[in-house]
């Protein structure tokens, strides 16, 4: 298991605890037991019908994970939207809108919205896919709002544990390098639900690393760089052999750093929490080397004038054809 990159404060301490093999995790097992009782009881209540599960009048695909942090859910959600649209469907995406400001009613995301209002991931998905995206803590309400817009397939980003929403297809995305960490539930480990939860989903997609039996391997790579202001594009090779400052406010920045390093860039990582921000104008003025950031980070910043160039790394995702075939077969079966 590859230890995670350093992260600031409590986040960094927890990452080291969960993925670094620290024996201190055992001290938190009593709290993990309480977490198991709460989450297990909640899921049982939905399955037993004590809590109501709401079914939308269109198929629902849920993308999520059983661990805290980045596994690649958002790129998979974007890929699914493209797959459905190419098949002649009208997909829409619902998201909690983490990192934004919750609104009383479901909010449709506009391409020119502020990430501080709607969240960085929903804004990125809206700009990348062009399909309707709706944010609200209640994904059922958000899904109904999308249906009013003519959507006939709802894709829930990070909705695996949102049991109020009935789902017709569950997809879990797993970090192939870190897998399940120490295998403990929160807070002793990174698990939101037990490892057995993976046996109940329809598809397990493994982002990087090794896919085990019954899982499907994803491959992601950086296709090219674009200037933050959109004025230029270039191949990643242009920065080969150069020092770069890297802004990666994502759940697993180590994967992004490794992709840049594998392309021959000398990475100088900045410690940025997931969904966090930096003072980009000040950083560009102070830096003597180019700045490279993820697409998820880029939606949070305005173009910078003056100082070192700021590049955005465009991520490409390779998904096995069999995964797309299974998704479309399920959707066709639901519509028959």
C-alpha cells in the first residue's frame, strides 16, 4: 500500500492512521463499533421499510464508494453521463453539493456559477458534460427537479449511502492503490460501511492498481494541459524535466502527483485539504516555477494575470467496454 501524501492538520493525521498501518487505530475501535451500530441500524431500517425509500419514475444509477476520500467517483459520473447521452438518453446528475452553500430548494447548476455556491464537483460535472446537474442534500428532491427538466435517467454522484433514494444500479468505485486501508470503520479506519457492502453492488470499478476477481479496472491519465484562462493548450511533455508547484485539493492527491511524476515532471506539492483553496494570485506571483492543478481545483479560481503560468491538467478515463454494456443492458431492461 502506498502511503498518502502529507495533508494539513487533522486530515493528514487521519490519512496516516488509516493507510499507514499505525497501531493507534486500534484505540479507536470502540468508536468504530458505535459507528457500525448507527450506520448498520440505519440501513436495516430502510431495508425493513421502517424508513421510507422513494422511487423516482425514471431509472436511477448511484455512484459511490465505501471509503472516505477520493476514489474517482466524479470522473466515473461524468463518463456515465456521456455514455447515456450517446445512447440517446437524457441523463441528469444529482449531488449533495459538498463545499457549496446549501439552498432551501434544489438548485440547478449553471456553467457560470461559483463553486463556493454550488460545490466544485457539481460545477465541474456541469461544465464537462453539459447535462443538467442539480444540487441539494436531499437527492430525492434533486432528482424530481431534474425530471421536471426532461431528464429520463438520474445519476447520483456519491449517493451509495443515501438510502432514501431507490436505486436501480449501484456502482462502487475503489482506489486500487489504497483499497480499504486498514479495513476498519470510521473513525478507526476509512470505511463508511463494511467491506461486505461491496458484494451487494452491481459493479465494482477499481481506479488504478490491481482489480480482483469480479472487479473492473479503470485507467486514468493526464491527456494535456490547458491554461487556466483557456488561452492555450499543450502536451504534458512540454513540462517534462521541469519543477512544478502542484495544487490538488482532492481526496487522494497522491495519485495526481504520481501521474505528473511519471510524465517526468518534478513535483513540488502544496498541502491543500480536499475541496480547499489557496490564494492563487499570491501563489502565482511568488512562484518561480509553473503551477499545475486538477480540473476540480480549476473551477474554483478566476484566471490569474501576472506571475508564473497556471496550467490545468485534463484527466482522461479509460473504462472497459464491458462496463458500458452492462449499464446500458440494465437500462434497456428497465425500460421494457
